[in-house]
C-alpha cells in the first residue's frame, strides 16, 4: 500500500513537470506542462533534415506560444518592438536566436515549429521531447534539440 501511494505521488509529480518556459519581455510568463502543449494548435511542416531527406514534422507553431505568453507580435510588432528577439535554450546549454519577425506570419512565409514528432513518431531521446524545426534553412544549426526555454529580450 505504501509503495502504491509512493508510485502514485511520483507519477503525479512527473506528469506535472514544466517542459517549456517562456520568460523575459512577455506579459504572461509561462511554465508549460506537456498537457498544456497538447491542447495548442498543431501543424505539420515538411522540412529537409541533415540526412538530406524530406520529413514530416508536427508540433506547435512558435508564434502560437508567443501569442499565449503575450509577446508583441502581429499588429504590435512595430517601432521599438522590432528589436526584440527570442533566445531559445536547450537542456545542454545550446542557444539559438530569432528576431521576432522571423517567427511572425505577417513577416515570414515559413512556419517555425516546436516539433514533437517526426514522420508520426515521437522524437528520439537526446532530440526531444521538443526541438525546433526551421523550414527552408540551408543548415540545421538552429534546429535546436531538447528545447527548455524561450526568453524574449530587447536588443538594447
Ligand atoms: N541542443 C542542441 N541542439 C542542437 C545542437 C546542439 O549542440 N545542441 N547542434 C545543432 C547543430 S550545429 C546541428 S547541425 C543540428 C544537427 O541536427 P541532428 O542532430 O538532427 O543531426 O542540431 C542543432 N541543434
Ligand atoms: Mo551543425
């Protein structure tokens, strides 16, 4: 009985874990759990991986995450807000940066996603649970694996 209770507590604690933080210049800082991401809009994009093959990735468009956190996108992406950027940080300390217009469909024709699956399967350990997929980028250096945080900052 004691062990049953203990495993129940451990399982609840594990499933309540924050998987992604959105911090910095946002009106609503977010500590999202896997279940919060599951109910967000999902899209599928085709992109060419490092192996030179096209794959189907699915996940949440980064713009949807920014809107949820109250980042100045869409009609608010003008004036001084044009010098804000998103710094994306991974479990291994790797970081990549996007200017906000790169992530906003009013500026950019490509949809950058926080992918959670490739060709219908979950991303492998060391890559997932979430990685960015940046379609039409000639090299995948910004396809950051094991994403943990998106921090919005002012470049001044
Ligand atoms: N977290 C994390 N993501 C990362 C890197 C890294 O070192 N750490 N390297 C990047 C670089 S330089 C490349 S080329 C691609 C390689 O993607 P792959 O692992 O799918 O081959 O991952 C990118 N994402
Ligand atoms: Mo790379």
